[in-house]
C-alpha cells in the first residue's frame, strides 16, 4: 500500500467537494477545479475526510495511488489559498511591464517579448524586475512560470536572465589569459 495514498485527506471548512464515479470537483473561495480519476482509483468520503483507494495491486494502480492523493491535496490548497511562483529579472536594461493582460519583457533582443498568460493564471509586477505568477491550478502556475523563464534563462558567466526567486545559478570563471 502506498504510504502517501493510504493517509486520509481532511476536508477543510469552506471547501465544497462533489464526487462522481470517475471525477472529483472542488470549489473554494479562490475558484473551481476538477480532476478525472485514472482507471483503478476510487474515492470515498466519510466524516469530513476523503480516502483514496486502489482497486487492485497492478503496477499502474499502485503508481497512481499516491499521485492522485497529492493531486487532490494540491487542488484543495489551490482553491483555498492559491499557488504562487515568483521570478526575478537580472541584467542591465532587462525589465518587464504589463500592457493590459499581456506581459511585455525587454531582454536585450531587438524586440520586446510579449507573453499572454493562459486563462486561470494571473501575472503581476511589483517592480519592473519582479514577476509574480498566481492561480488555483499548481501545474498551470508552474508551467507559466517556466515558459516565462524560458525566454532568457540565467547564463552561467554573468548570471543575467530570468530566474526563480531564491534560485542559485552556478557561475563559471570565464577565460583567463596566460602570460
């Protein structure tokens, strides 16, 4: 039995859970999310708790057992508190600005890079070099932050580019002249 999968999930106050045969839908103050359950996984709700159960000991069912448990926990966190990723831009002249819902980033290219976030994800700027990505779906928030970072990942010589807040970039020494 999966160590994570067998732990019951407590349903917090203010969270509306609706179970169907192959789907779970959650509704909270931040929004709604739903998950289609993989084959061989069943959910049961008792006394304010959710139990994730697998129908057999097949390898795929064992693998999905703990995964579905964590996905449901992440969904609960998302609809109650929301998920957030923070990025910072480092480099002379590198900055971002919002143009309506679009994010326009100057990264030293001949043109500014424009990025429109997907539905359900909001991008905000606290200052021109600080980007915050927020939403209820953890995967969508992480993917959006990764796509923004992909435009100019930090390079190892000067560290210029877009990085996550707190990310450590290993620096290289560069060329040295031998005399």
